[in-house]
């Protein structure tokens, strides 16, 4: 295995670990806590090539589904089936879409569009799932699963917009040119 492949695996593992760690950096408000998972997922989408960004999410979800407690609700299939499961599953299409946008639209504008798109996709998957899993009417699901998070998601998006350009430049140079970071 060459250095470039090893570096790519290490970067995917690092971002997977950051996303998992983000589940434990949280403000516990029921039924869905505020976490930093989405910050690290959006950062992966805006910094890594699409295949690597999606690999991070797939690895994260698989690690959690097999029972390792990397989700805010612990681990195992029950965590996916619970009220936060839609947000977790929404990470996959969100990161795929955001990383494709980020790849084709470089710069701050692309990062802004990518973070807004990722956030919208996560909510589109998470809020209906929350309504179903918790037996909430749509209005209550929006009040519990979207409204409390808007300010935090704006702050996370701003952080990604600030961090992503320099991180992407360094990581992509290392991946593409086989340079050390």
C-alpha cells in the first residue's frame, strides 16, 4: 500500500472519529440533543473528496449499528430506530450532496451552499422520522426537532465556512500530491 492510500485511510478514520466524538459534545435537550456531529460531518463534506466524505459517514453508521456506542442514544440498531435515527441516516445523503457541491463549487460560496444543503437534508430526514418514532404531530416535531437547532446550525455552518478552505487545501494537496500535511 502506498503512502497516498495510507494517508487517505487515516483521514477517513480521523473524520469518522471526529463525527463519533461530536456525538458526545452535546447539550441534552429532549428528544434530540444538540451535538457537534453535524459540524464534523459538514466539515468532512467540504474538505474531503466525495468518496472519502461518504466513506466517513458509512463507517460511522456501521460502527454504531454494530453496537459500538457512537450515537447520542448509544449504539445498535435500536439507536437508529429511535427518535434521532432519521438525523443519523440523513447524514449520508447530506454529506454526499454537500461534498459534490463543494467539489464543483470551490470557495466560500460553494461551502455556504454545501452547508445549507447538508443541513436541509438532515432536517428533511430527521424531523419526519422524529414525528414517526416519537408519535408527534408534524408541528410538534418541527418545534422539537428543528427550531431549537437553527441558531446552533448557523454557528456550525460559519465554523465550517471559516475552517474548510485552508483544511481542504492542505488535505487535498496531501492526497493528490502525496505530500505530508
